[in-house]
C-alpha cells in the first residue's frame, strides 16, 4: 500500500475568525468583522479545508489585498490565508477549520 503522511493544522472557527480579524486590522482595515461561517456560507457541524502556500498563483495581488482591506470579504478566506502565509504569520500546509456551535 502506498500512502503519504500529511500534517493538518486543525483550527476552531472562533480562533480562526479572531486571527483573521487581527491580521486584517494590522493591515489597516477599520470595520472588519470577518466570520468564516458567513463569508464561506457554511453550516453547523462541518469543516472547511484550505491548502495554503502550495501555489504562487494563489497569492493575492496588491489590488485584491486592497479590496479585502476595504471590506470585500465574501469568498476571500483562501486569499487571506495565502497573504498571511506570504508574510510569515502562519506556516504553509493544510488547514481544517472545524465549525460547531
């Protein structure tokens, strides 16, 4: 049997939201209230996976970064994670955000 071992960074959605909000405030966003549940349209008792730092094309452009700072958050979670990784705020790898309320 062939297999590979992967490290997965599991994160509670509340901690995830807090980290993203803090990062965006560092970048100058004023009225940001990021919530993965709302922005990714997720339900209760689920998980959302992101593969961060794998592809250079996934890093947001300067225009995309400015749009995020200005409040365009819907469906931008992957871009924000790539930006955080690019700046050394989080390691590359697979992230699993666990949602349960």
